[in-house]
C-alpha cells in the first residue's frame, strides 16, 4: 500500500456543495463499551472540531432498555430490538435541519435478522445517507448479504476502510465502484516519541514492553501470545506483556470474568505470571495514547483472517509503534512492505521469533516505527474528516443531480398547464396591525426578527394589484392590509433624511436612521404603485406627498437596483399622472444612469449592467424595457435575453437562477445554490414586461416556464410552494428545500402568480377582441 492509497479521486464539480454543517451520526456511543461506540464518538468529536461552524449530533442505538448516561451530543436514542423506535428516530431526524446522516454499520448492534431493523430507519429518512461498513464478510449468509446490499441501495455513498473491503463490496455485494469511498480508520495526531518517555508512568522503566489492547474476548488470540512469553522472557528477562482492555460486555453477561481468569492462570502455569499484566479497564483516549507510547512493540495475535478493519491496529500503527500481527485482512494490507511483521495464525513460536528479532535489532525496529508513523499522518482525524466531508458533500450533490435527471415534466411549456389558484392564507398569517413579519420558522411568523420596509413595500404592491381585480375589489381584509402597509411606509419615511428606514424590531423600534438605497427604491416602487392604482383619495394624497419628497434623492444614490425600483414606481405613477415634469426629469436621469452602466461593462459575451450577477437581477433589464425610447428598450430586451440564457438549464430547459452562495462574477464560476424565489419573480415580471412591449408570445411562455420553478420544475424537482399553507419556501439548497416560509419568498410567489394571471386575462381579452374583429370583417 502506497501513501496515496487513501486519496480518493479528485472531486470538485461546478455547483458542488461544501462539507455540510448539520450531520447526524448514527451508531452506538460512549459510555457503551464497544469499538463502534468509540469510533462514533471520535468521528463526531473530530467533525465538530475540524469542520468550521458545524453542528453535528448523534443518534445512538442502545443494547439495553435503560440506555446509557450519554453526553449532550446524543440528541436521540432508540432500542435495538424495538423496530418502531427506528421509525421514530427517522421522524426525529426529518424534523430537524439534518443535511446528511452518517450510519456506522455493524451487524450486531442493530435488531432484527442480520440487523435488518436499521432498514426501517433508512427507508423513512428524507436526507442522503453515507454508511460506513465496519464489517464486510467474505462469505455472508443470505440474510447478511441482503441486509448489506439493501443498506447500500438506501445510501447515497458507502465508506470502507481498506482495499480488501472495497474489493468485497464490488465483487461480492455488487456495489458500484463509483459509489464507494475508501477512507482509513481515523487516529489521533500526536508526536513521534521514544517509548521511554512514557514507561515511568506505568512502572516500566528499563523494561521491554509489549502491548495488546481492546475489549477482551477469545477471538483475539491472547493465549498464543502468553504461550510465546516464556521464550521471549528467556531472551529478555525484563520483557512485560501488557493486556489492556475491559472484558467484552457480552462475555461478562454470560460468564463474568472466567475468560480473563483463565488467561491469568495460563500465565502462572507457564511461569510468566509476573511478565503478563492485565489492565481491566475501558480506557479513554488520553490514557490509551500513554499506554501506546510506552510500548516497544504492539501485538495483534488474532485467530483468523476475517477482520476487515481493526481500530486498535490503526491506533498503534499510526502512533508509530512497531507491530507484530497475524495476517488478518486489515493487518496484511496495512503492514505490507516492511511496515510491520506478519506471523502465521495460532503459532506461538512464530510470535516469539518475530518479537525477539525486533527487540534484538533496534535500528530495524525504529525504522519500522518511522515508516508506520509517516504513513499514519494520512490517517489522522483531521485528514479523515476532510475525506468524510467530501463524501457527505458528494452525497448531497449526487442526490441533487439524481433529482435533476428525473424531472417529472416536459421541457416545453404545455398549453394545458394551469396556473395555481391564488391562496392568501400565509399573507394574512404573516401580517399584523404593524406590517408583515419578515421571517418565518416553517410557516410560523418569527417575531424575533421583526419587520422590514423591503417586504412591506412588496406586500403593498401586491394588495394594490389584487384590489384592482374583480375578485378582490371588495375584499375588506385586503383593503385593511393596504392601509396597514401604507401606514408602515409612512412611519418608515425619515423626512429629515428624505429616505426610508428599513429594519424594525417586533417591539416597533427602528434599528437604523436610514436603510439601504435599495429599500428606499422599493418603497418608492410601492408608493408609485399606490398613486397609479389606488382609488382611495386619502391614500393618493398621502402617497403624493411621500413621492414628491423622496423622489429627488434617488439620482444621488449609487445602487442600480434602487434606480430600477424607482423607475418601476415612476412607470406605475405615470399610469395616472403622465405629465408630471419632476417625475419625467428623474425618470430620464435614472434611465441615463442605467444606460451608462450598460455601456461601461457590456461585451458581446457579457451584455449586462455590472460585472456580476447577484440578486433581483432582472429588475435592471425590466426598468429599461419599460422606457419609451426604443434604443433603451432594446438594450433592456437584449440584456434580458442573455439573462434568460444564463439562467436556463441546458438539457431540460427549466429555470436555474443564479445562486446566492457566491453569485456570478464575470470571468469566474457561477454559483448554482442557494436559489431564491426573489429571482423567479423578478424574471417572471421582466418577461411579462417584454411580452407587453413586443407582443411576442415567446416572452409570455418563458414567464410561465420560469414561474413553474415554484411548483417543482427546478434543479431538484421539488415544489417550493406549499399548497397547505399558501406560503412559499425560502429557497432551494443543493439537496433540499429550505422549509421556512418568510415574507420575501411568499410575496415573490404571490406577485409572480398575480402578474401572470393579469397577463393571462389581458392575453385572453386581446384574443377575444381579435376574434370579434375577424368575425365583423368576415361575416
């Protein structure tokens, strides 16, 4: 085995996620005395240490009804022989923000035939699973074969710790090679020290120390090592064999300490009782490292080859110990090429010869220690956790791609597609007598984070659009919300600064004197819409006062989006007051500013207003499309055509908005996630403006296709609109939907749907008029 054997194939595809933060580790756990429990604890603690800002948890399986006194990271536990508890454990994980589950699999720790109850848990999970197989049998029973293959089928990826294990998974269990990650058993990272540094802590000064550790049980071959001791002691009278580890709990239950007593008696009978020391304790990592540090030679005299992984061997080897072992599978692989000494099974004489040779030849022993230690640097937990993080990220990415490849819709827009019915339940749920709560936890308003002008402005635009329609013209609740949102914007306006505040706490305290330029632009968009659409004279008088005061400040702002939102507001305002010279003057100034931005950065390959695509992008093109000047309108249409192309999936043709985790900087790789509902609404609205400007049906069809992103025609094939609540989820992650249903997301959905419905009515009316004219001209 070369030092690169644990290096998996490079993996860094475009749009691939980083190591997830919210991982749940399933296995047994300390203080249960079990090798898997120790491994799960090390894996959890290392992930929490080496993955920045990670928040892993543990779900532990118990072998007793009463369970254990677990540390706080164990958030849930279930009993191995209660199948229903596996289902409930899955429900618990589904109710949290778990991104990946990492299962530690060992047949004996789960209930049912061959541990099959674990399948109940896996089948009920909503997130990808990465399974580490700690036991991979060469000759499994039919039930063992079925269970392992089923676990692999339910796992996005599987992990093994040796080349032999990988070979078994491929050739015996028919698991695809590309699904398997080879990751070594992790070890602590500690310095390469001389054994004499630790010997005095155990009263071993000037003694040749031999060590075996692990839970004591008959399959470990301790008898053979004790039988080798007389010859070793004859050659090295100061040799001591340390047997470290508690008796296996299952052995204790059935026969107590009879096996340990038998070994002690054997040592006495062979005359080496003083040279064999038993340490009957389950050691913590710190103590274990000191025991290992004191050992001149580590011995694993196992009785048969069927051991695919040995954590004890990994610890000793990676810690730079000289190792003598029988050739079980893991040892044969790890100790090849002179990195240890292999002796036949059940051969005490061979054990004695190998140990005597190593104790005699100190240069050879230290050279072996150094080779082991150097390779062990690739097995440290920091290195191993990096590989697990890659595996978890790949699992999420492949799950996302699997969704994409199975999108349940045709790539062309079907004439039979029906827009959903408008449902306002969540709008009313988020709104109160002050405004609209900006965030939610799932569908519940999250009062702690209060309100913002951005969302109230969007909400006011929505209610003004709706109350213009026959269906909602007399809806008292919507008219009341229109007044509430207008009152909020009135309070948000800082007359001294001639700009709007943005963020307000739930106790109605403003958190700033002036908000962002964009929030002022959105507020003017809403005020302009009020002036253009409201039939309430009191509202129009109020809105006119705000418009005249705030509008002149916008040209001095530097945000192109603030200009664009203001232009949308002026466009709405001009539906009623076409000849207001102040509005016309500022409109022209802002159009010129956007035009100059485009001229400064646009190229044939990048026909856009900025050197990046970030958020609410289509609003920039939308504002120019509305211009009366054809040259400016053409620039807006050109930019929008390019933006549509950039945000359309090449194979399936669905909408694929720029992700918020990095956006898209010119000349660099675009971000694909997280995808925001805001972008879908912005594009729908701009495409409908292009449809009205050009009369080209392509733009209307494109708007419908983009809207369908909300209903599941997206990279994951998952709907963001929740038909039960009427809310829209906050975004699309790499492998799942963000289930929070905040104001921005819900308003984006409702605005997009409302605008599409309005355009549909206009379209139907135009067709009806065409048909009527045709009938008159061709009686």
